[in-house]
C-alpha cells in the first residue's frame, strides 16, 4: 500500500533489533494464516501516517471476534438496572462523560481514565500500563469487552500486573494517533480496539489490536499476551524501558526528512494522482480498491475538482464518471439504510452489501457534500434525494434540540426487548417471514407488495448474506436491503407504471419503518465533537446553497450558534473539543474540558466560511478569521511548516505529530490549506499582518512541507491534492454588488450556487451596508444603489469588467480554470 515508507522502515527496525524482538508479542502465535478470515474487519479507511514528530519531555509531576461460531453476548450500557441488579464492580471510569468509557465503568478491570492519577500510580507501583483505545460504536470493542474485560479471571491478571487505562479515541485523537503509529509499524495492523503496553513514562513497548481471550486459530490470546509482558517486565524492566526509548527515538528519527522540497508541485502531480486512482477504481460496483470498502469522500472531492477545472479533459470526464457511478452504487447498496436513512460506515463486501452497521456523523456530513456535488454536476434529482435523505436522518436521530449533532449510532442492539444480549445489525436486518407478515396482505394489480419489495431489495427466503462473511453465525436467514436491478427492470417485470411502483415502495418503506421503530434502538453516542459538527455545519451550508434549500442553511446557523455557546471558551477565545448530553437531555461540559485539536479548528473554520457564503452574514467570516489566528498560534510549525495535530500544552503526549493522510476524515493540514487560501481571497491586501499574502504564504508552506509525500504517494492526500490545484489555479472569486432582497441580485447568486465550482469564493455586498458590514474584497467594487446589481468574476489575479446580465455571468463562470489559464 502506498505511503507507508516510514512505517515499513520502523517495522523493519522493530523486528530486526534484538532487544525489541525479545519484548514485542506477536499476535499470530503460530504460522497458521488467519488473515483471510479477519481482513474484512480491518479498518483501513483512516490510516494515520507519520510525517513529523517532536519529542515531548514527560513531566515528573504528571506524571475481532474469534468465538468459534458462538454468539457473543454483548453487554449493554443503556439497560436500566434495578436495585437487585446493582453492579458488582465500579471502577475509575464512573465519573467520565464519554459514553464509551461509561460502557466499561462496571467491568471488573480497575480502569482509569488517561490522566495524572493513573500515570503516577504506574510510576509509584512500578507497573506497566495497559492502554485500551476504542470508541462506543466499535463492534469489536464490544466483543473484546465481553470476552476479556468482563471476565473476572482476565481482569485479575490485568489488575495484578498492570495499571489499566481506557481511552475514547474520538475524545482523545492525539493519544490514539501516537500509539496507532506504533501498532501499525510493529504489527502491520490498524483497527480498534487498540491494545498497547506502555512503560510508566508512557513509551510503547508492545501492542496489537483485538486479542481473543485464549490462544485460538493461531492468534495469540489476551491472557498469554498479558502474562508474557508481565513476566518480561518483572525479569528485566530495564530492557522494557530501553525498548520504549528505542521506539520513540525511531519514530522521531523517521519523522525527520532530509530531502524536504523547497517548491510547490505543479500540474503533473495531480495528473499522476488521477492515473493511480484509475488503476485502483473498481469497475463493477465502484469505489477505489477492493473490500473492505469505505466511501472515501476526500477521494470523491478530488475527482470532482479535477473534472470541474477542465471539463473538456477526457481524464476529467472519467473522474466524473467514476464519482457518479460510485455514489450511485453506494446509494443502492446495503450500506445505505433504505428504511431509516443515512449511511453505515463501511462494507465488508465488494458490492456494498454486508457491512458493519454503525453510523458516524462524519460520514453523513461528507456524503452530503459528495452527493450535492454530484447533483451540481448533473442536475440529476437522484443525487439531491440522497442529500435530503441524509439530512433527514441526522436531524431526526443525531441532533440535539439546541442544534449540535451527536457522534454516532452503534452497530449492535438487542434483537428484542426481552433479550439480554446484543447482536450486530439486529435493528437493521430482516428475515423473510417478518416482511411477509408486514407486506403480504397489501396488493396492487393482484401482485403482493411483498413480491415487489423483495424483488427490488434482493430479499431471499433463506436470507441474502453469505455464510462466508458471517463468521459468528449471527446473520443466518437475515436480509440486508440492497438494490441490484434497476427500477426500470422491476417495473417491466411486474407490468407497473412508474407512479405505481414508486407508490408501492413508498408504502412498503413506511410499513417497515413503523415496524422497525418497535425494535430496541442501538445505543447513541451522545458525545458532541467540535470537529465533526464543523463538518456537518459545512455540509448543511453547502447543501443549502447547491439545492436552494434555505432550511438547511437555517440548520447550519443553529449549529454554529450551538458551537459558539457550548464548544467555545470566550475567556481564552479557544475552542473545546467536546461536550455531552446529561441524563436530563441538557448539554453538559466537563469540569476540566478537553481543549480542541487541529481538526476542531480546521473543520469549524471551513464550516464557517461555507456558512458565510450561504448567509452573507459577516459575523461568521470574522469568527473564522479569529479562529485561524488562534489555530496558527497553537499548532503551526514555524520551522518546517504545516500544523501539528495537538498543541504542546499536554506533556503526557510523548510525540507531536502531523497527520499526512486523508482517510475517513480529511487531515487537518489538508483542510487548513483550503481555509488559508479562501481566507486570503477574502483579505484586505492593504493589511500586511492579516492580509491575504501572509495566509497564502502559509498555505504554500503546507504544500511545500508535504510535497515529498504528495509526490511519492499522491493518493495518500487527495484533499491536499485538491488544495494544490486550488493554490495553482487561484480561487474563482465572484463579487456581487446589489441589494440582498433584489430579485436581480438573487438571480446572480443562484447562477453561482447552482454550478460545480470547487475553489469558489462568493461575496455579496449591499450598497446600503456600511463598510464594516462588507467583505474586504468588495470594498472597491461596490456601486451606488441606483446603479443596479453587478458582478465581477476574478481569476488568476485579474477581474472581469462589471457584469449586469445573468447570462453573461453564467457564460463566464462556465469557463473552467484550465481554459482561463490557456488564454
């Protein structure tokens, strides 16, 4: 796989050093290969690569499942317990706010949250730390909890030999990234739960991902790993300490590149990136690469941008084709919840069929943008319908009444209210007889709704999930709704009109939806993250513009106000990473809140810039500017350029990293590069300190810092590759002067918003506004109110003559950046 040079070097180092080889436990206890059976459960969507690291000194004061086909009885954190069912155990997680940590608060394991108390205990008691990292909707995290962390025998080993720390990776992405880099390098695996053994000074010595409780199928058992490392620590703690020091030094050294570029790359590199994606493209069901398949919204963004900058380019047309086909197949796949809306995280199958059922906010947000772009490129209502579908889901099931959005819904749930164990997909899957009971009595033209519904969604009496993909036998006779045949084929087969078919499916979905409401719902992770809400804010603002849906813009405004109220510290003018919903439904902040990371700033700034262009309310632009300055102060690398993922404030973070991979979420550096270029376009050139040239220079330094990565592994950073095109082409700025309520002004705005124009900057100034109410770039273009609306289109640092006719504006906008560059 591309882009793993540093990790391959580190892995070679880890496995060749004699000291390290004696410490690191191998998750494969024998040569027996089980990779084929577990590879579909490996999360390959968000691989974090190591670009730059700075060693922090540790302060002395702070100091999947291999169940042999048996059903795993998964516990629930949401079931109400009576007095008689009072938990037998309660550990140090009981006062945490993270739903994931609270799921483990009654394990027999003596868990601690990450912090000074646990770290100091490890030092005083001279014990290794066992660090377990996961998230609340992670299926295999639930499995390992049930198999090991609720097992009193396993817990005794953990408590006797280790200080045990639990981390929610969504709550502390900085901790996750540091130790994930080690686990990937030492094992070649990246998935959660992540299991890492640390010295008391927080340096990793060994680790892995999921461990079964016992040695099984050639896979090292968790008890074996625990006892092996405990024995090595007891016999030779100095050797373990040396291992930790070696690992940190290796990570630090590998982050230093003596061959850093000094120039920004040009057109050849994004052409190279497209060619590589064409080789990766899967032609039967879309997507890039084989199963497991993820939406990879950053890849779609890049391809839409590549197409839009030169629509006459055959490769650009191919990019559009790949995007549209992929988005169509995803929408028809089982990863799309055809009953309750929204999208699951990824598919185990190549055809977007068998999947894990968790629904993540960041996926919904990014797919809204992708489907909006597809609609803008084609004007096909199919894609607009998917946008409405996703936003219906997030507003109904993931939104707090005050405007913030919760993180995710779980993949596991109780099959019935009477059962005491959870199963994966229980809320979403259907047996044929269940559907028969619901739909068989309804008919059209003497054809049962059941027959039409089952034909359209590929429902079989014996189930439509292959036993090969059902490792634990939980999905026998189950059906996941998926569309293989076209609507036209089904209409022809049953001799229906289009209207009749649409009504049948609509009626069936309503019946099945009502029945599903009577099932126990999956747990909701009520953690509200600034970063993911920034993505959702951006999605709502972009969809509102592209689809002309003002209600989406209203939702975005409500979300922005929520973030400012609950995730912003006005006294320090800094963001907070998370807030939570309490038992009464109110928003709760932590006593010692987690300070925001790079992604929180970058994603929110992007959302605010999009919201400004959707509302033309300059308050959002001003706040974006303020946050960008704060981001620069906290995360900018003044030596080599680019942003660190976290600030230098927390001394328990042994390495400051720069993420250089656009995965399930885009990297903070990629989004920041876009933000800086957009802010530069909005800036007053006369203000040297805060002017556009300084911001553009910072964007350039990001592109230079990552130039080698972009050149060596162009598919690793598709979002940054898009920013590189944005930098080379310069923004397309559309400056409109006219009354905001004037129909002529609104028609000009509509002409801009209904086009696919990546890298667009849109500003509207009402001549009635005071200068303070205008964007800086408009001040020199505003005309008196009696002149009438007019527009300027600026590209490559040159602006058009004033345009008063909408058709003229449309013609000028339809000239692609590549075409303009050739003039």
